[in-house]
């Protein structure tokens, strides 16, 4: 030990010297120090830091490079010290960045302590086997190995005890101390070493699953080019204000969320939406932080601050989701709370009862310690959580935000899905196909009235009306007292007359409804699968507007893939006309459809489906479908990257507009559920077999620990298989 430890600390010192960028050079009593600091995120920080440090007696010069986040200080050691300077920085909210070796050492602390424990164990065993050394020497190495390997484990066990819980870490410490108390130093040390090694490997593997999403944090550059006073200026991303114009060059990543002002390009949005194909971007289109620009130069107006970008919120929501427990995890925790005390009770009986029947105390005590190791439910505790953490990470990498293990579990269990029509099964874009005027009114007048009344509506049909009016370059009159009737239509006063634009059901129920030829015309339009709005002015219907929409390209394939995975009921809930809904449902191969539904009607339909089928998932666009999404057992919003509502209200958000992500989400949910079951079977199987072998004396402490830790590492490795899971096979 006297040789090993100096070598270890000498090595650490060499690494520190080679990698620490915070270095000194000195002349007499003057020192120069270069300090890397976190929190320097604006040019104003330079003046604040320089002013504050120069007020410290003995500080001769201060220079701050905010791009490199470096503080250069010259100071007199007779009047101040580096510690005082660091304390002043900390009091201002700035934290020193630790050197690279220190970060590496912290990340690998558990593994290093375990390896040191193994080296000390091997050294002590070799001394013991040689017979040429005093026994106290090998004992010293054994005790040092127990201290190194058990340091982290004992800390965890103590924290659990303070919460009045006996954990598996505590069981292992008890087993090792019991072996040492009986003079079985090698066995007790081996137990601690193997358990600490397994513990370190588990931690690294689970961190890999947990940090699979963290790679997204590296997708944004810390700097960006902003147009200020008609000149490009390079600034830190955190300095970009709302409404500022950001210049995005070819091949660069977008630093913020925004809208394209000028230019055209194709953007790789796979980091946010999971969409593998580049998405064309023209003025008016939205772009997201972390996505990759193609070959065009774009000017983008910032609509969110860097810390509020879609990518930043997704990463934060995923981390929160990984910490939330699923029902399976909660069940395992409840089982562990009851099981561990039972194991301790059995161990006590195994120690006390056999000596009553003549079994030597040492033999019964060692057998009890072996049973304690064998029955410790480490793999049982880590199996479900590692699979769920990995599943949530993989879903996020594929453009699916799952807000917790409970929803990932429900994704794997669901058998009934309700779909909204517009914006979900269709892309939400309508085209105005026909304008049919009545009563001598011209088509241009009908379109002008409709566009005027629909000017502020967010309904997809209203957007189609406005696009048609813009393409016709119509001058619109002024609308007053506009009022929207959700699910029905919009009305406003135009030139002193009440104008209503809305669904036929809403319009015809009022005075001045359709005559027989009008009803026949409406029926023909519906039979063609067209959506229809009526325009009514001063109590008289002036004309028809007929719209067409097409299903999303991936809708039919997604529905087929879900059916192949066992989704037995897929039903469309639409606010559109029955004929249009029926036509789309037949085209896509849905199991049923309901039409003419308002948002509150969709809510009632979800309740009825839950009564008939049990658990129901609702897939919508996250805006008009909010009540139904909230009522469903699991709410799934399409296009979550584009809507704040989806990120806030839905349990699962498909970040892109591609519906195929739904099949991917269900596939990952099913795969995660399968891995959870496999891990539970493996953990319980190994624990049961090892417990029986321990009670019968077939295994010793060493073999029991090896098999126990192997099973724990195996369940984590099994969980990591989900990180290679992609889209399901086509239906």
C-alpha cells in the first residue's frame, strides 16, 4: 500500500499539471492566474467582473475574455490570494470550471475506487498465499480494499438508513462485515470488491441510457451571427433578443427557434422531430434550434430566447420524465420495502437456529451471509428503471416526447386509438375547390365576405379562405364585432350587415335556411367528399365554399402498422361532414368513424369508448382536441414541435408532423414493456436459484457475488438494447 498510493497520487498530479488550463506563472510575489469561469454569457459580464476584482487589494490587473470564458488576473500574494479571488467570483454568481482531469476523476470515481480495491485485494491475497510475510500485512491490504471499495456503498447505505430504509447496499455491507468478523477476510473483501465493481458498471450503463438524449445539448453553437444596424455581428446565443434577425449560413445549426424572413433552404430537423428527410423552408416557415441548415442562406427572426427553445424544453421534459416512476417501478419499490426486512429476518434465523442443532456457528453464519448476498434484489431494483429510462431516451431521439414511465407503459399496452381528422389524419391544409354563389352574388364577393369574417380565425378552413383571397389579390372591407363559435363558424358585422361563415348545420338552423335545390347541391358536394362552408349575409345564404383535403402520406401505413401490432380498434372523431369523414375512413381502413363532432362531443365520445373498450388513446393536433386529449388514458399530440399546447397538455408529443412516429412510439413502448418483463424474470430467476444454492451450501461467497453482480449488469445491458430500436416493420 505504501508503494501503490504514492504512485496513484503522483499520477493524478501529473494529469493535473498536463490538463489543467488554470495555471500559474510568477515573478517575485506577483502571480498570474488564468481561470475558466461558468456564467459569463454576455459582454456586460466583462465590465462587472473586471470592476469587482480590481477592487480587491493586491489585484493589479484583470482581463476577461467572455467568448473563451476566461478571467486573467495578476495579483500580489502578500495582499490577497487565489482563494479570495475565487470567493469574490462565487459571490457574484460565477463558478470556476474544474480542470479536465478533475471532471474525468469525478465521472470515474466509483470505477477507480473499485479498481483500487481490486488491486489492494489481489496484493493482500498474494502476500497471504506466499507465507513469507506477517499476517498483519495482508490484513492491512484487505482492510484498505474494503475501505476503497465500500466507501461509496457505505455512503448510499447510510443515506437510506437515515430515511429509515434498509437497502441492498446495506445488505452487502452487513454481509462483508459479517465475513470479516469471522476472520474470512479474503471472502469479505472479495464481496465488497465485486459488488463495488458491479455497482460502478451499473452506474455507467444507466448513465448511458439516461444521457442518450443529452447529445442533443451539443447541437447548438454557443455563438451566432445577428444582423444589427444592417451589419452581421457575432454574439453569444444567450444575447439574442426576441425579434432580432439571425443569419444562418449553409451547413450551420440554428441557434434559436424562429420564423424565416428571407431565403430558401432545406433543413434537417431529425434532431427535434425525428424526420429523416430534409424539410423545405421558405419565408414564413418555422425553424427550430439544433436543426441543421442545408445549402441556402436564411435570415430568421427569433421568436424564442435560447433557453426557451423547443429543443431546450424537450431535453428538460425528458429529464423530468426519466425521474418519474412508472406503475411497475412503484410496484417493485413497494415489494423491495417489504422484501428486504424479510431477508434480514431470514438471515437472523439462519444464524441462530442451526447452532441449536449442532451446526458450528461459523458455518451457519457464513451460509447466512451467502444467502444474504444471493437474495439481495439489486437486479430486481435496477431492471425496470433502466429499461424505462432507456425507452424514454430512445423515443426522444426518434422525435417522440414521452412525459413519464407511466405513459411509456400505457403506449405498450394500448389497444384502442381515437384520431382527430383535420391536422392529424390529414395534414390540416385545405384547398378551396369551388365557390358557388347564389342570389346573383359574384364569386369574388362571396370570397371577399368570407375572408373578411375569417380574418382572425385559426381554423384550417379559415386559413384556406384567406390564402385564396390573397392569391386573388382582393381588397377586404373592415369587419367589426367579430365572434367565433367553436365548432360552428364565425360572424362579424361588415358594412353594417351581419355576415356569418360556418358549417351548414349552424347556418341552416337559423332563419333563412336552404331551399330544396340548395339542399340537393349541398348533398352532392358532401358526396364528393368535400368540406363545405356557407356564407350568410343579412339573413340570406349568399353562397357555398367547397374544400378538399388529402390524408397524410404516412397515415394509411401507420394505421396498418398499428393493426399489425395488435391495436384492434382505430376510430376517427371528426368535426367534418359525415360523407367526408366516411370517405376518409374507408380510404385509410379505419374501424369506425364519428362525424359532425364539436370539441365537447369528442370528449363524450372518448368517455363512451372508455366504457366500451377500456383504455383509450387519443391522437390530435393538441389545440382543438385538448379536452379529448385530457380525458383519454393517454393523450398523443401530433406536431408537438410547432405547438406549445401539445408540449404542455399531451402525455406524448410526436414532435414532427409525420404520423409514422406514432407507430414508432407504440413500438418502443411495446419493446420497453417486453424488456421490463425479461429483466424481472431474469432477476427473480437468478435470485431464486442463488438463494436455494446458498441455503444448500452449493455456492460460496465469491461465486454468489459473481453470479449476483453478473445478473445485475445483464439486466442493464438488456435494457440498453432498446437504444437500437427504430420504426416497426411496415404493416
